[in-house]
């Protein structure tokens, strides 16, 4: 077949032609019943024919793969988050991921990178080096893992031809034990705290629950008759592990729970009145509680801060450390805390009976449930 005007036949399947003001050569061919036009990225006829010849050989040998579509980093992030949402990832997880991606995309834009396919391993290295100036090593590691997951997903969806980050190895920083307050320090904190902060701290310290779980605790979750605090994972208010659990009520905790106002609805602990909630019926703020806690701890001359001091999460560390040191089996404590780190078969099949759970909690020497203990002072 003779060449058409301005078109050159290369092999049996490809025709090349010039297109656009810059006269760039393009290849025209059919593959798997699909009509394709691919830029050869040159205005030189000789080079265009060479590239078209290689393309023809790849087509014949089944080696040709269509280049992935051009996609911006921002669009890839949105598509990835949508994919995670369909997998029922927790809203808190999605919010964390979105924040990490926003920082990384802002970094890329400062370096004039907008397309996902433009990102190289060097970009991640420089981003991590920049973050190291202001962030903890654990934060840098977690951000790197999240960014790598994005590119792995993009490669699996054929949004990029190659994953530039696949060979990057991130070294997980060693675990740094976080010390919680001693019982003596906790007693001093409770003695100095005002209500409702004092009651909130008592619940956290003697159940080991997370601040976010306390925030979503409802009055009906406290079963004084059967002596359980039920930490329920609800739609839109899931626990970190998405699993519900229950913790026995220690006598010292019971002394606080029995005197809480029964009219607090729908939350066990509520925030103060505000313009949006003039009756004060909204749940308490975990962030505000942490601010009040750290301010109080600082006034008492105790260390404050995530790295080397106390924050509200330190009460969870107190609970674990104190109960384990009181010879409560680690698997029992893990069940109370909702830990799922142990994936051994023994841990998977382990079942803590209600009777044993209550018996173990009764042995923990938190102190008595009298008024003095509630105030943070052991009875004489």
C-alpha cells in the first residue's frame, strides 16, 4: 500500500504522521481492537521511523503497553482516599492520610512537580529530610509509609508505569517506652484537679481507655449493676481497632461513676454551654481535656509533653504499667486495653471469661473507692 500524503507506512501495522505547530511525529495503529495514536516525541523524521520500527516490533511480540494516563498527584490522592473509604477505613485514618498527602503535595508544588509520574525517589528523600528538622523520627517514618502506599496503589491501578518508591527501605525507629505517672503522681494530679476534669481522669486512669473513647462514652455504656464499662465501636464513632470491648469497674472507679449526674445525655461527659449547644449537651473535647491536663501537670512540677513528659495518653500507659506490675497477666491487660498487636495463634484463640476478668480487676491495688481516694488521697 502506497503512503498517503504526509503519512509514512512503517511495517504492516503502523503509519506515522506529523501533528501540531511543532510538527511532532505520531504513530497511528490498532491494538486489540482499539485505535491508538501515540506521540513519538520527535520532529526528526529519521528518529521517528526508528522509534516506529521498534514500536512495530513490540506490537508484533506482544511487548507494547499503553502509557498510563497523565494524572496529577492531587487527583491520585483523591482517588486513593476514595478507594480506602470503600474499604471502610476509619474517618480518623482518612483524615490523617489526607493531612500527610497535603503536606507532601505542597512540597512537590514548591519544586514545580504536579504530575504523579514526575515524582522520583529523590523527592521523597528530600521531603523526609525537610520534615526531620521539625518532626519526630516516628512521625517521619509513618508519613513515609503512607506516601509509599499511595504509589504502590497507583502502580496497581496502572496510573504510573513504574513505582519510583518501591525500592526505598524505611527503617522503623525503635520503640521508645513511654512512662506514665506513678500512682503517687496520679493521686496528686487527681487531688489538684477540679470537676469535671477529675472524674474524666479517673475513668481514663482506671479503665485504660483512650481519650477519644471517653469522648464518645454514653451513660448506657456504664453498667453499674453488672460492674462493666462498655467501650463500644459504633458507626461514625469507631474505636481504633473497630472492636468493642468491656472493662470491669474497679471499686475506686465505681465511687466516681455512682455520683455522676444521671441527666447527662447523650454523653457521659459533656462540654460546657456554647453558642451551638447552649444547654451544654455536646460531648466533651478530648483536645481541651489534654490541654487542661498538661497545664495542671505543669503546675505540679511534673514533666509535660509527648517526648519526655506526660500527656493525657499517659494515663493509658499508667493503667498498663500498673496492672502488669500488679501481676495481672499481659493478655488480660491487652484485652482490657483493646490491644491487637499479638497475632500469635495463642492470642487469637485466647478468651477471657467475665468472671476471670472481674476477679483480676479486683486484685489491682488502685486504692479504695472512698471519698479520700476519689480526691486522689489514699485513706489512712
